[in-house]
C-alpha cells in the first residue's frame, strides 16, 4: 500500500519536473542578480584623491630636503615649531612642522580641494581628527586675511592669548628682478621665482610642484594650468619666462605602470586604463598612431601629451 503513495501520472511527473526547474532557476537568479548589478555601476574616479596624495607626498619630500640642507635649521619631529600661518594657503609641510599628523594634514588639503575655506580661526577646529588640545595650541597663530575667503565679515584675531606674538617680526623685503629680466621656467627654483613681480611664496611653490608633476614645461602658456593663476596674472607673467623643452622628463609608455601614468596631470583614470589594456593586447607600443585609435584620447589630448611620452 505505501508504494502507491509514490506513484505519479505522466502529467503529475511533468508538473514535478517543471516545479523543480523553476526552483533551480530562481535560486540561480538570486545568486547572479547582485553580480549583474555590480557590473552596471560606474567606475569610481580616484583622481582627486590621488592628486591630493601626490601633492602631500611631494610636500613631505621638500620638507625632508630642506631639513638636510646646511642652510636650514633642522626641525625634530618631536619638537613642533609655532609660527603664524593661514590655513587656507599653507601646504602640508607647514602643517607637519606645526606638529599635526600626516593624516590631519591630508584632511585639511582634501577639505580645501573640495572648495572649503576657513573664515574664522574656530573653523579650523572642525577638521576631522584635530582634537581640542591641538587646536587651542595653534589657535593664537592662525591668521586669515580677508582676501582668502569669500566673506565680508571682519577678520578675527585672538589677541587675548598671552602667548600670541604682539609684534610681528620684521621680515626683509624680497628683492625683485628688474623689468625685462627673463628666466627659464624649467630651471628656476622657488627663490628665483619669488623675484618675479607678482609671484610670492605660495605661487612659487605651486609652480615648482606642478612642474615636477608634468616633468617640465614646454610652453610658458602652461602657467595658466597652475592653481590660482588668473588670466590677468598670466598676462603679467608671460613675458617674464622662457622655456627650454630639452629638460623635459618623459614617461616611458612601455615601462610605466598604471600609477605612474595616472600621476601625470594630462592622463585621466580612463586614459591610463586604456594604456594598460592596449599594452596587454599589443605587447609593446611604438608610436602615437596606435594611441590615436583609442576613443579615450582626442587630438588635443595627444597633442599636449606628445612632449611627455616616449616609446623606448
């Protein structure tokens, strides 16, 4: 009698097989749907974070070079220096000298790169990772000129602190080059750049940093790409510089990895990825004709990259 319980008609057998097939299909779909959804997501562009990291790393290298020079006073890591600074323009090496941790300096640079500005000293205390004790130590030395923020509020200086320097040091006036003096944009250091009228410490550092990332300038017009250089400022500076392109440092396309390629300001994340994929297919690249076939590169992209790439 019990065997009759397992007997099925032909229609019932077909229904059982269809039901089992549906169960398997639904189980498989539940596993594959997240995979297909992940494929549709757009790739994340980490370019801004990479640029901030590169700028931070180069600032640390400059600070290390200065500490090795016999003309500069060594700053021990456990003895932070205290000096007046503007959090809207100071670079990462200045924040490190003030005693901040590297990750705190990175947070400040990221905040500024996203358009953030410190309007009053108390705004500096809101930086992620900066504790109250560190802020109170630095607060007397924070000085924010009105022209570095987009607010009409009066500048607030914490002069009620006893350790705040009452008298500003009398810095020697920076000597400037005479009218008509022209210098090489690819060999001038920050000291020479600051002798050009209209260029101070901030812009001289930015020019050198950008020049290092490029590998050198091939035209004075590239100064327009330096952060903060306005069209009016460029008109004032364009006749002050000459360029010797022989000193440009080229990137070897066939011997450079993804990180080296994307570190160049003229190569985007998709373009660096396209380089790598093309090298995998071709094994070795020989000319710009191969690159021009890639949809990621326009004629303008190839034109400005030509002085910086080699196929050795």
